[in-house]
C-alpha cells in the first residue's frame, strides 16, 4: 500500500529558543512537540524530511543577564545552549541539527542578506533620537531604560512602551528616565539606523497568505493576527540598533551597530542548514531544501512569533528573490499554537511558578510528558498543565488502557502459544471488525496530522487502544483457551497485529515506548501506509515482554504540587486605610461592548455610571464575548487616571477575579443596585 499522500520533500523549522534561560513546558507545547510529532510521522510516511532548530543567541535580554551576573554574553549563551540542547535530547526531539546563531556561518549569512538589500537600495537610513548614558558612553536599548509611563504613571515603564497599560510613546515622553546600567539620567542623543521597507511588501504578503490559506488551510488565529497587522498598515522597521553584542553591520560607517535580532534570528534556520551541509559533506544540501521549488516548508512557532514568520521573514525572502539570485521558498504553513499555562497561571521564573524541562526530566521519563502535552496542546486557545492531569494521563490512559492491553496479549501469547504469533484457522465477525479498525485508524490519523490537528490525532490513537481493550474483553480468551483454542488463537493473532499498529501510530508521540514495544514484538516499523496490515506472520517469534508504563503514586504528585512557587506566597506591599480611601469604587452597568482590533485580550466597554457614561478598556476578551456582557452590573474604579491602551482611552478599571482555569470573572453587583452607587 502506498503512503496516504504523495511523497514530499519537507523542510520543518521550530522557533529558535532564546539562550538566556532554560526552556519550560510551555515552550514544548508551542513550537517543539507539535513539530516533532509531525516530523516523525512524515518520516514514517516515507517523505524526505529535514528538521532544523537551534539557539537564538543575540539581543538585549542576553546582555542584561550577562550584566547581572558580571560575565560576558558568551558565557550566558554557552550555558543555556547546552542546557536546552540536553533538555531537548532527553525529551526525545528529532532535530537533524540543533545549531546556534553565534556561529560564523550565521554571521556570514545574516551579513549577506543585509548587503543584498543594501545593494538593491532597499534600506533607508534615518536619523532618530535614542537615550544615551554618558557615564558608560553607550546608547541604551529599550530594556536598559526605565522610567514613569506618561499615560498611567507606572514607574517601571520602558523607554518606548509601558507593560502596565500597553501604551506606545516616543522616548522623549518618558518621565524620570533612568539608565538601568548606572542609575544615571540618560540624555536623548541623535543616532541613525537603516530601515527595511516592510510596507512595500504588504500587498504581496496579503496575496501570499491568502493563497497559502486557500490551498493549505492556515489556522484562524494566525490569519486574524496577520489581518490585524495589515489593517494598521505595515511600516518601515529598524534593521539595526546600537549594541556591541550581535551581528555587526557590514558597512564602514556603522561602528557600534548590529543587525536587529528581529531580522537576523530567523536567518538562523538557513545558516543552521548550511552548517548541516558542512557536517554531512554535502555542499548542495541546504540549497536542495531552501531553494528547491518542490520544497514544502512548514514553520512551527508559538503565537508570540507569528509576525516574524508570516510577515517579516517572508518579506525578507521576497526581497532577496527580487534581486534575481537563487529563489528561496516561503513557508507553506505556519501552524502557530497558543500558550500553555501552569496550574491556571502563566509560567513565572521570578515566582518559581512552573517547571523547566531539564528539571522535569530528572523526575519522570519523557513519554508520559509528551503524551500529556500532546493530548492537551493549545492549538486554538490557551490550555493548562496540571500535575493531577499528568498523573491521570499516565496512570489511566498509558498504563491502564494501552499498557494493559499490551501486557494481557503478551501474557496469553507466552503462556499458551510458545511466545509466537499463533496460526489462524478461522476469523469471526468480531475479529474482522477489529482488523478493519487497524486499516482505518492510520488513515484517519494521517489526515489529521497532515492538517496539523495533532491533539485530535492523539485522541484517535488512544481511541484505537480503547477499542482493542474492548475487543479483547468481548472475545474472552481466558474462556476460549479452554473451550475453543482456535478461537483463542484468532484473538491473540488479531491482538498482536493491533499491538504492531499501536506501536507505529503512537511512535510520533511516545517514541521511546514504541521502540521498546517493537523490540518486544521482534519487529521493525513499516511505512505508515502499511502499518494497519497483518505485519506479523504466524509463527513469528516474540521477545520477552516488559512493563512500558509505571504508575505514578499520589505522594509523588503531591510532593511536586507542594513545591509550586517555592511554597511561598507572593509578597504584597501593605497599605493604610487612608490609601484605600483614595480609591473610589462605584457600581456601573455595561451598555455596549466591542472587540479591539489586533488585541486578543482587550474589549472596549461603554458603561453607565448613573450620572455619566464612560468608556473603559478591559482585558477580559478571553473570558467573555461582547454580547454576553451587555446589561451586567459591575464594579469600577471610578477615579483612575485615564490611560490609552492600543490607542483607545480607558476612563476607569473594572474589577475581576482570576479563576482556577486562569480566566477572569468580573465582580457583579445585585440587580437592585443602581449605577453610580459607591462601593465601600
């Protein structure tokens, strides 16, 4: 039987993780596990697949980490590159190469692209004002400047952006700016940078994304994100910045300037493939994938990287292709995932909330984690990792469903058929139905994986294991072995064929366990299109069985839960009654609600405060639709200084509480409380 789709040459990339800290479980669910499952399936399908990843090792966060520790940036990237590479290895990632952007090959590639654009006269040099620290004689990147937000008065705002209210502003507007290096007040000083004309490519980008969506079905969250950027209009984007750490700008008059990591990092996919070409002593290898017109390029990312892989990187490749050089392929699909939270809250290193992959691997084998994450991937909305769910997936599904069926079948084969595949003299309807399930399941799973519906595919995998258990129970081999040995032989024969199919369809998700299972079967995987056939012939000798999945005790899980947040409550500054009396809380009624373009979290509300009507922006879009808010009686901070979020003025703040699922529930008042009533 042939594979379910035509043979393809597939280039797969996963977002380059940033080398200033260890990766955690949320990272795995976003860009890495989905890609690995897809890649392993495609290889079993007989496709020509190359899987590329590596460390993103330039940019300001790395220099900040280095400054805090009093070491060179190279020390930081070397440390976390090795930590994350080891974590990926232990987790079972099947990269063809895990490279890094600090290698000479990457610097040369990034400079080559910049020079190409420069020679095309694409780049515009513009003068701008940027904060400069006289004491250390350097321009300060955004993250090195802290001050008071001119909008909401948040005292830890960056030079051009406030994390508290979301406002964007000119650096000259920042109040009380301070250098995070020296504590001194920096001066605004003129500098110049080269800008990439992103707006020039908007029409082509819109057409490209529309064509790819029509042909290959892009995810709606990706399309909405792109449409938001297009609606606002793409603008020139700085290609360089004043910094010592990074890829040097290859121009004589550019001392002290590097390529902006936004543009340079995505080229790490190309430079990593070039490095792989050198290692395999095949100089044309990288061109075969990156410049082959028959290449299917799929970029797996988290939602925070959508703009770089659907707009910036494609525009860069379009610009290169316009120069008449060898033509690069653009992504055929960018199946971005949403975020994975931890026990209802965002991962937070500062609060010890969450767990890094390298630490998880010290406690548990990789496969139960791979299965748990795969069964709950944040494909369309944010999801959560819960310790109890991890335990349940391992114990109730891997051990009790999949493992139990395998164990019972091997026991019967060993005890009653000399540990061989039995001869079959007759097959009844129940046997034929199960064999038909083996043929259909890989087809259904392949169809889902080809469309990046990995969570649904994992459900179908375990569904086949559930059907196998039912088949075994309904066949009652413990009875037929005494009354009708031929019928018992048929049951064991079909069950062993089922185990072969299960070993293969589960291989992309739990590869280590599947490899052990194939060893127990004394067999090798076949091409995916054949894995539902009768692959074990009568008389085939089996190897010794082993327990694939060990159950996790309650005490182990409770111990991990007790360590969350280091067992400490978040410290909150105490206030006096006088402080609290400054806050005017009033009841209000929501009379209108709208979504805010380009924001996944914010809603624009019109509220009735009794004596006046106001507009409030609230971060509750993931918990409420606009329609279900109309008429709700809420509580508002009525004397909050107005602030702008996404360019929309907010004249107050509504009160809400975080629920166990990480969502928000607004605090409501009874119907008989009139709008404008003071809350005390």
